C-alpha cells in the first residue's frame, strides 16, 4: 500500500515516470526504488543459498567426479571414459529399456485409472466422498518397505497370499513373477501403478473441482452422456493436470529406486535394473564412484531433456486456469 | 532499550546452553556406526561402560544396505566418520582403508606380540584380504565369526520319518518328501546375492577346497572343471526341487527366516548366527525357544562316496578405527573390549555369534542344546574355508552368474567365463 501511494498516478511504469520528471526529482525516487529492490532481493538469498549448497554444488561435484577415472584396477582411463563405459555396458541399456517400459506403461495407466476414479468419486458420490478419496490415496502414504514386503508375499508362489486364496479353489500359483527375468519388470510396474494411482486421482480431484458447475449443467442440458461428458468436457478442461502428471511421471520414473531395490535389488541377473539401482550398485556397493557419478549425470541430462521437450511440446500451463486465476488474484 | 535487554537475555541463554553442552561432554565419548544388531550392541556397551565409568559410547545403527553403505560414503567424503566403524573383511574394509588407522601396534600393546596367532586362521586371512601388495597392516579386527551350514526343522523331519541327508540323492528325496506334504523343502532367498554365494561356496569347497580363493586371486581359472561342476550342482538345486518354487524372487530375510521359524520350511542354508533367534524378545515361536526345533548339518556329499562340504565361514563382523578415532584414546579401549573383552562376552551371551579366538563361551541363561551346537561350530571354525571376496566386483559378477544360471539364461561355463572376465579386469590382467 505504502509503495502504491508513493508511486501516485504515474505508476504506469518507472521508465515513463523517469522520462517525464526532471532529473533532480527522479533521482531520489529511483534511488528509493533501488533500495527497495535490493531489500527485496535480500529475501531471495536464503533460498538461493540453499539452492547453491544443496542442489548446485552437489550437481557440480558429481559432474566433476564423473570426469575422474576410478582408482580401482581395470577402471577405464580418460576424461570421458566413464561415459564411454556406460554406453558400452549392457546393464545400462537394460536399465534404459526398463525405464522406457516403466514410463510407457505406468504414466498413462495411472492417469487413466486416477482420472476415472476421481471422476466417479467427485461426480457420483456425496457422503462417502472423503472415505473413497482416503482409501484410494492410502497406498501413496504407505511406507514403501511395507508395500515391498506385502507385494513380494503376494507374488510368491507356493506360500504367498495369492496362493493362499487360490488354494481354496484347488489351484496352485505356478508362476514366480519376480523370479522370471521375462516378467519381473512388469510385476514391479504393477506394484508401482497400485501405489501411485492415488496420487493421480488426487491431482484430478483438484482439476475436476476447478471446472465450473455451469459447464456440467450446460453439457447436461445439451444432452451429453457420460462418454461425451468425459471426452469433451472433463478431459480438455483437466489438460493442465494431465500435463503436470506427465511431467511428474517422467521425472518420477527416472527417480525410481526403493520399490525395485527392496523387491528385487535389480535382479534376477539385472533383469529389473533401473537407473537408481545401477547407480547405487556402482557408486556405493562396488565403490566405482566415478562411474556412478557419470550414470547420475546421464540421468540428469535425460531428465532435463525430457522435461524441456514436454514443456516445449505441450506448453508450460501446468495448473488449472481457475487455480491460476485465484492465485493471481 | 527493550530490544537491548532482549538481545542480552538471548546471548546469556546461548552462553548457558553452550556451557551446559561442554560440561555434558567433559567425559570421553566414543562414536560407533555399524549394522550390528542394536539390542546386542547395547548390552556390549553396558558391559563396557560399567568397567569404564568415564567413557560414554554413542552407537548409531543402520540397515546394512543402502543406509549404512551410503552413510559411510557420505561421511568419508565429508571427513565426518565416527571413531569406530563396523566392517566386513575384504571389499568394504578396502574401500575405507585410507580412512582407517593400522591397528597392529595397538593390538600388540594390548594383547602381546603373539596376538594375531590367537585369531582363527580363516579370520586372520580375511583381516588382510584385499590389502595392496606389501601392505601387511591390519585395518580391521574381527569381533565375531560364523560358520555356514544347512539348518533343518527337527520336528518336521521326525514327523515325516526323515534323517539329515548325507548324500545329494538323499537330499533330493528329503526335499520331495517335504514338498509332497506342502512344506517348502529348502528355502533359498535367491533374490539376495549373499545367500547364493554362501551355497555356491559350500558346493565349490566340497568339489575343490580353496579353489574359489585361488580363482578370485587370479591363480586359477573360474572355468576350472571343479568350479563348473559346482555351478552345475547349483543349477541342479533348482531343477531337482531342492529349493522352493520361485526361489529367485524370494528373500532370506525377513520372509525366509520368518517362515522357517514358523515351521513352514524344512531346511535353510544359513549359519551359526541363526542361534541368536533364541535370544530375541518374546513371544518366540516354540521351535525357536532354546533352538529346540532346529539342528544343522553340512551340505551333503555331492559325489557318490564323497564327503560333506567342509566348514565355510570367517568373520561375521569386524571393526576399524578411523583417523579421527585414533585421536580418541577411549576408541581403542572400546574396540579392544568388543574384540576380546567384556563387549565380546556380552555379545556371546546374546548368542551373537562365534568369537574369533578360542576360549570365550556364552554364559548365563543358555540351554545345553544350544551350548552343544555352539561347541560343534567352534570345533569346525578353526578348519573353515574362506567365505569372503576381496573385490566387490568379483562378488557381484559371481552373484550375476549364479542368478543367470538359476534363471536358465546362462550355461554354467558361460556364466563363469563372465566372472573370469571381470576378475581379469579388476586384477589388471586384461
């Protein structure tokens, strides 16, 4: 308020004001605004320092470390040797393939299930709305260790939870999904979808609630059925949420670690290896810090490239319009 | 004025707090990090502190992986390692060798010039495993040792008229009998590399004792007929139904151990550490109480007319003293207590695990059944073959080879060729 009163009717812009006013009057006002700018800039310093200390410095350290060869005997030499080693390492490409499968399967499935559940809850429940929201969101806040143990037991043939149910029907679960290199990654993807669909649902809940009720009323008056309501009203209007989920999904995919580490450790024979488990194995367990750092940098570059690609292709509108308008207001 | 008074009070508060903190730290404090079971470590610390009233031990427990390994890595990089760190012989010790103090002079002062000769041969070899040529220093001292074996459920064996198998054929028959009654025959947590290594070591050391040690040192090829044969034996354990279905996706802990303790598993390849189940806080499953439901045997003879596997084992856990710990006299005092003093005795009383020297025995509330098992393990330990790998990349390559063969993706010889390639690389031969 104080600032606005100072600016007076000439608040159309400091440049215009400076040009119109005599130099002797403009200087103190400009200096005052400079001081205000400096003071305001001070508020950014804590965040900037935290960013420099906890983000920029580690990234720089890792990037420099990735250029130094490991000291272990037999480690490749040369500035970019760790990167060349990664491209020649079959495990790196297994992780790349698994990450691609992870993204291609989990992101759309989670979106579809999450969106559908959100729509059903928000449009077709009233008293039980909070209950269903909580139930579907529960896996998201469940400890990943618990999720890993329970799903490992469910998948276990012979003694697992699913087997216990099948036994009642006289059936035996003969497939060991986590033990078979051909199925293990898909078994893990199912667990991931189960755990994170609730997150997509909550995002869509916010998106659907941001759609004005009169749009639904108009659609109904126009005779829109459920299918039309979903495809022509809800899907276009929650597009910003979908874009956000896509962006978060890709980043989340590249960050995948705990569920794979706890359930399979990347095995059997690297069949479920993801970038996280391979970086941990190389950098921490095997002590190849340089190679682990190079893998981390590659994942960072990939993550940045994919994020920029999405923002360029889909636009940066990542929040529902009403939410943005409310934030601006 | 008001503001000045407020600032003065704040400063006075800070000074008081700092003084209090300094006073609290006036006694000696030893910091220790490890993955060693916290309840047992607390008993060792209590026993130590009772004898050394001026010293406080601050113990930080971590899960071995990923927490402990990550914490060590970060602390080593930032120069903030504690005084003592838990170590496994070989690769883990070697990774932190530059941060560790050689312990020979301390040990000589504490236990005399012949201190090393009192430690069991397998432990002694493992203490120096992976040291660069010409470096005979000791960077870690063993607190406890272990011997690998096959544990079995005595009640189930008695129920189905089974006896501990002495031949491979008898083992397969035993497994089939157990499976036919809905019992998991031998639980293998084959998703964990360590349990696969242990079983393969038992097989390989039966085929040719000590050959794996030579192979990892580059003195014998991994494709030696005996090691290829052992790899075929390994594949046979899956094909012949000795291991439970889906073993490759299973974990030994917590799943396998829980099922074994509940009586749903017939056999399991573990080691002397399994005795400690009897000391966990109640309620304990009846089988585990005083280990009354369990006994063990060495892996049965693979070839007709052959012998069971020799004992395989070595250091269960050891400790190293960091450069920071070397500046703290109390650090060595506690380390010595853990290795051969009150700290060790308290751990043994908790049945965790076997000592690295002859003499100490568990005391207190220990059943004769357990003491008899303990004596059998202690008889085997001096003759044990080495269980550890000096280089983590070789161990990792073997883990992958074992998983590949078990999954049917690799033939035994091809799998061992991959291990050979990694061995050649890390030994600088290729």
